């Protein structure tokens, strides 16, 4: 027998309503039944089952169990259902988490608005942070403030390495993670970040950090990383060996990386070799810019087959002659 929405409105028997809530194939009929039932166990079963978002939302609006509501806010696939659950939650930590991490703009805004009404201290500005010097307060801001600019400013004033590593790993805004990475001095923490970071801008900053001195790590990223920006960041670390830089300048598959690597070569013999033999004219020119030997530069002017290289060598010689 088919049951309509009008029929549901006339049913008073609990078991019949519960059966419709859990098993009817018509979402509008199910919604009508859910609106007439107060049993929280049935409502929770509806929300955690296969009911449509339309039905789950109505059920959520009748649930009071905070643990269940937290689960829904964090995991339900429908942003409308998450918003309904969010409206019934009083957990400040959950509100902050949702305001910063939920995938849907409207859900984040709802959490933000609720926080502003209940705890405006979480909505803090950069100027506010400039006046704070207590480490514990700064850590709280770095972890929980809803404004990423304030989190950046707090990170700039934090000295706790463990907290910096935590922020570098976990903050959802790459600008905050970058600022944390810049302040880390612990090499093991940097290596851990490098191994697990996928966003290239943060990865580059970790690799460039002068406190990273592990030659194996630097060599591996300079030679083998698929992103040329990352390879270049490794070459630019002050602790990388000259042998690796020279090898990159000769073998990297991207000419721009080879060219930039030349800027970090300090051995003039190697620079001369590149200036004489590299097949890319721009790289030869760049090597010449770093050579002090006037006789060698003159020989380039006299012998290089590329006019652009010869003219660049003339400019370099003129500079060397004063």
C-alpha cells in the first residue's frame, strides 16, 4: 500500500511512523514522518543511514545529542545537513575547526558568524597581535585564530619549535605554514616536513632553510624532484655541496635550473668550463658574468661563435677593466 504525505499526517502510531522514517522510498513521505517523531534513536538512525539530504536535514533539526551532531558536522556529505547540525552545536573548538576547514563557503561563514557572536577574541587582527608578547597567548592565536594574517603575525613571534613544526604541518593556509617553516631551526623537523609536504611553496621554503644541512636530502631534491622550482630551491641552500651544484648546472633537464645553478658556483675553473662548452648561449653568458679572469673573457670575445655571447663578454670585460 502506497502512503502519501497526507496519509502520514494522520498516522498516530509510533511504530508505523518509525517504519516510514527508516524504510519508505519517497523522500517527501519520509520527511513528513520524521517531522512527527521525537525518538532520538530513530532520528539518529535516519541521519546516519541512507536517507536523502532533505530527510537528514529535518532529522538533524530534531536531534540534541551533541556527540552525534559533532559527527554530522564533520562528516556529512551535504553542506545543508552540516549547516543544520552546526546551528545546534555549542562546541567552540568544533566551530573554529569548521570555520577554518569546511569545504563549503556557506558552512564556514555560518561557523564564523556564530563564533563572532560568542567569542570575538578569536577574530583578532595583526595589530592586536603586535601588542601581545606572552608565548602561550601567541600559540593560542597561531593555532586557533580565524584570521590567517593574525596567525602569521603570531608565528613570527613564537619560539617553541614543536608548535612551529605543528603549524608548518597543519595550518590550511600556505602563507602561515611558510612563516612557520622559516622559523624552524630543528633539522629533523625540517626533514619531516620536506618528506610529507605536497605544496611546492612550503616545500621550497623548508628546503631553502639554512638549518637544513643534510647533504643527502639536499642532493636528492636538487637532482631528482619532479618540480624544477623545488630542485632550484635545493640548489640555493647555502649548505649544498659545490659538486652537486656543478652537476645540476650540467645535467638538469630544465635549462633555467642549469642557468640559475651557475649563480651558485664559486669555482672559476668550473665557470670557465661552462662558459666554453655549454650548448645554451644564455648559460654561457651567465657563467661569464661571474668570471674575474680578464684574459679568459677576452678569449671568449675572440672565439665564441655566438654574437650574443661575444657581446656579453665585451660588457663583462669593460666592467673588469673599470
